[in-house]
C-alpha cells in the first residue's frame, strides 16, 4: 500500500512532536485543528499522516498499522495515543473501557473556579444536531431534558476532579482529572460552574482564539503498557504564553 509523500518540513515537524514510541505504541503531541481519526470532513486524520511518516522513516512499502484507542476533539491539543499493532489496540481498548487509563488535562478558564479545587458531578445529555452536551445537577432533570428533540442518548453521569494551578491577569489555569469519559465533558462541566474555557464559544467563552482552537490541552496520560505490563506516563508540553498575552 502506498501512502502520500510528506515534505521534508512535514516529516521533521511530525518527528519533533513524537513524545513516546516503541514497537507497540506511539504517542504524539496533537496540534489544535488536527483530527485523530477520519470524519465526514474528509480531512486527512493524524492516524493516516503517522502511517505515511512511518512508511518513509522505516522504509516500509507495505501496510502500516495505526489503531486509534481514544480521540481528542479537533480544537483540543495534547497527548494522543496510537497503537502500532492489533494486539496493542485490543488491549488498550479494554483498558479504556475498564477505566484503567488515567488522563489529566490543562484548561485556561475565563473565570476563577470557586472553590479552588473539588470534584464535579453532573448528568450530561448530548444533542447530536448541535454537537453539544448539557449538564444537569440531578438525573431527573437530565432525563426530562433527554426527552426533547435532538437528544441522541440518555443522561450519563459525568465526574471529574479539578484544581486551580495558577492565575494570570485575565485567565486561570486549571488542572482536570477525568473520572469518566463523556462527550465534551470537561468543556461542559467547567462551563456549568461558570468557568468556560478560553476560545470555547460553544460553551460560553466570550470570544474565539485566532487559531480556531480552545485552550484545553491533554497534558498527561498514564497507563500500564499493553505488552510489557509496566506503567508508563507521558506528558505533552504546551506554550500558551502567546495566547495569554493577546
């Protein structure tokens, strides 16, 4: 199978963003705007770009496997995990289903959370037509909302832990640990407590970012290696200083 040719600049840029790699896994620092897996837009997903990269780097003219065990929203940056073998993909899928993969995120919020740390618990309903989730404090209210038009799934419990890391003049850096994995969960729950993420117009931010993304970054992923059975933890750097200063 042939993959598209990457320019030298593209090749070097991708290589510079790889955070971890072995025979089974590849972890890359995803950029804002990239899609992890193919969607209806028809844009080239990161999974296909990585196949082309490996085919060139490793001189593999045949098929390159690149499985996707989890996704990041297009406007989100940070740690994106891929499986390089079908065995690794199967075991990673199981680990995600069982809640054995731990992820932390950084979010730049437009308001300061009060209290500075805590655990959030909501019930979310998803409106597929709007591609948006809505948070409710109790399940009964969420179920009532779920009976209205456009809702694609019933109420689902969403939990996360958060803590304030740093304040700037205009923004507030919040670390989030996901305890469940729901559609737009962090974006929705932070908005529900009055702390929308910078650039996230869909969930209440007053203005967009110039790059079209939002200031939500998948900071760290920790898991047991699907083959070696050792714990690994990978952290993705982020530089928001140009955004903060605008």
